[in-house]
């Protein structure tokens, strides 16, 4: 390159402080382990090792920081990195699809932000600036946005719409956050507790955490106390833990949720500790997913997510754009996405009721096999039969919750009893369609229509289960407008 | 892709069958792929016979029977399940012996196209046409058993559709 730029920038120095602080917890947790393995020779050596380790990793971080430079040109972003093997990457603004900012708690304290740049070519985010100051991040984003706006409409090039805060399409206030949290009942806390327990357990001498040490002496009394009351109170405690966990998780993730419109897409900001700021380009949106829950539905609450074309197959391409909203709040968001609100459930066409028989046949055969095989070596095999009532009911519920509906060049598919959801797919975004007939389905004259969409989400691939074969064929041919 | 090979199928649309030579390709693949399970069953047979006193010959017999079935019967059936139809806007490909699939890929959704030929395919003068779509499901759709000229012609036709779309 001839035009060697002068004004190379470095990442924000606070990056180094963040790196150091991020390493600290490992150090603190690792110390007891080190002490344990070294034994009596002393905590001093353990400390020394830890300090040396920290210093080494900090030295590396410092050298890496020194050698990481970037330059924002008029039409491209250039990143040079690497300690020994230098790598120079040029990302033309034209190719930038997506810029998201992420601020973890430490980053917020230091007023810096991670900038992720996606060009939508191969895997993952192709450029990452970790971290730059918040002002620099905004500046970079505005610059790229202005360039793209300028290249789209050359007339309005000059004056940058400098962070012209458009009115939000959707926000979550605190009361809404609480309601969402209550619905997000979760027992993940217990799993984390278990994990911490194991983690500590592997560092501390075994007898410290041996439950028998605590329980052993009291076991007899404990068994005596194991009354109905204690079971009930335990269940209540679990419930409480679940509710509180759900609340905390929701507040941490969705605090200050704000969805607004930018020139090219939807911008979502959210998070209490880790603050993220993501732009979802409209033209990469493939489908909308309106979901609810069996209880949420009673209150008319819905969530809207979009399936967006990602550069890789990661789940990150499923973007929540409104976690909890009434239908009338969803309409403006859907309007921006050029997607219609799903029609009421009664407008959906049900699939063949033979779905129920097909499921019963398959599940019955599977259960029969399981019982037969386990009866050879397991006395408890009749327990398996407890599954039978569920297997009987589930297909009926599934059938009643499943259906499809065609709008103006749009396909709606609803599915799910516990978590009913409607996928809104513009037919122009259908990449392929496959009629699948398994063995049981062939017996019943049924076919499943699977529609390939770009990007992945909870609703991908989109399937309409167990249509009558003729209907499926007709949809494949005419309605899908594919043939 | 000559008219005389258009056959009426259970499906309402008339599908074009693959090159009959593809049957031989399927058969040779089955011969090669079957060697491993046959070897494993034979070893198991010998081991069980020596160590546990199982009657000799069960594993080998089973392996031989399955092998013959896979090599003699299955390739023909699988071959017959394959078919394709090139419509005005989309290609339709049917396949699958147990689970039957019929995939429709509109030409304007094709991202890029491969024509590939493995050593066995080369020996029999056939090729596989692979369509890549942007979908995460069906991201590649294979149509094997085309005469090499047919495959190249179809590739060019579909490519023409794509470039028209861009214009």
C-alpha cells in the first residue's frame, strides 16, 4: 500500500487494566488450589508463582496492546495486529454489515466498549476492537453509518445525522421488567450453586465438604423430621429460588431495553452489567418469531424475535427485539420489519389429525421397545409405563397448537403447546422446500413440509408437520411459489 | 435426459430418472462401504466363538446376508427412488428409500453450483450436481448420477438464471 496512513490509533489503555482485573478472580480462586498442592512449603511460594504468572500474562497483554493498531480511513477500516506474525486486515465500509458494541461491567466503569464488526463473509465477527473508548466507538459507528448512508443516497451525504436519537420503537420500563422476570422462572441458580460446590470441592480437602460430616450425626433426627411439611416448605423454597433467579437474570439482561430505528436497521440496547448495543440490518432479517407461553398468553403478552442472516451458524442470529409486549406494541416493530402481525389462531389451517395417530404409533412402538429391552435386566421396567399418559396426551396438544396460514406472500406457522410461537416467513425468504415422508408417515399418507431459511433460530428449519400428502404436494408446488 | 427415460412415478410430477450407469456406481459404493461391517461381524464371530463358545458362523452368515442384500437388492431400489424435474423456476429432486424426500430449490435461490466427479463416477461417466443455497437447512442439495454433459448443461442453465437475477 502506498497510502500509508499517519494516524494509527491504539486501543484504549484501560484495556490493560481490564485484562488485569479479569485475571484476578482466577488468581484468587487458584491460590487455595496451589497451596493445597504445594503443601506445607508455604503459601509464600504459591503467592510468588501467582504473581509471576500474572506478570507474565500482563506483559503479554501489554506487548499485544502495543502491537495492535487500527486506522479508520475514508472508506475502510484497517487493523494491524500480532506480536510476531503481523497481520493487516482491511475491511471496506461497503462490506460491513453489522457493528455491535458491548460493554461488560468493567468496561462500563472505565467508559470503554468492545466494537465488533461483521462483514457477513465466512465465520464469526471479522474485526474486533477490544476495547476503545465509548466516544471513539460511537464515532466509528457514526462514520461507517454516514458513509453507508452517503453511498446509498449521494444527495444527503455531508451532514452526518450525529447520533440523532430516533424515538424508540419499544422500551421496557422497570415494571415491565419485573413482569418479564416473573415469567422467566428459572432454576438455573441451583445448577450454578452445584457447579460452584464442585469447583470449590475440587480445591479444598475432601473432608471439608463431605456432606456426611455434617449430616452423619444428625441423620436419624433428620429422617424423623422429614414430614410432609418439610417437603412442602422445600418446594416453596425452590419456587422462591426459581422466581428470584428469573427476576435477577431478566433484570441483568434486559435492563434499559431500548429498540430504535436506524437508517439501515433496528438498534437494540440492553443490559444492566453487560451493556450491549446491536444493530440488526433490516435487509438481513429473514423471519419473525412471535412467541408466548401458556400463562403469558392469558395476559396477552408476547415476545418478538427475528431470525437474521448470520455469518456463521451460531445462535447469535436469533435476536430478541421485544421480550414482553402486547400486540399493539409489536405492530410498530413489525411494520419496520415489513412483517404483518400473525392472524388470530382461528385463521390457521390445522394439519392432518392423523398427526395424533402417527405420533401414537411411533411413540407406542418406541415405548414398547424400551419396555421389552429393559424388562430383561431391570425390575423397575413398569415405571416406564408411567410415560404412557404423557405420550397419549402430548400429540393431541401438539396437534391443536399446530397450524399454518398463508398471507400476502407470507407464510405463518404456529406450533407449540407450552410455548406457542408463530413464525412469520416472507415466501421470498424461503431458500428451499422439502417434502419429507418417514416410514410411519408413508403408512398414514402424511408428509412433512420443511422449509429452509437462511440463518438459524429456534424456528429453523421451519416445519409443517404431518400434512396430508396431497395437501403437502399442493403447497410445495403452488403456494410456496417455488415450482 | 432423453424422453424415453421419463417415467411415471407415484408422485404426480413426471420425474427424470438418473443415468442407469449410476446404479453401478451405487453398487460399487455399497460393495466398498459394506466391507467394514462385514469384517467387524466376522471378527466378532470368531472372538465370540473362541472366548464364549458361541456357535460359529452366525456373525459371518449375518454379515454375508446383509452384504449381499446391500449390494444386490438395495442399489436398484435406491436408484429407482431418485429422480429430478427441471421446471421453469425451480428444480425438484426426489430421493430416499425409507425416508422419502422431495426437495424443491428455486433457481434464483442458488448461491453457487458444483459439478463433482469421484473416481467411481469418472469410471462410469457420471457426475454429481451440488446446489448450494443460503439456507441453514438444505444448505447443499446433491443430484448425483447425471451424465457429465447433462450436469454441465444444467449448471450453465442454472447459472444463467442466477446472473439474470442479478441484472
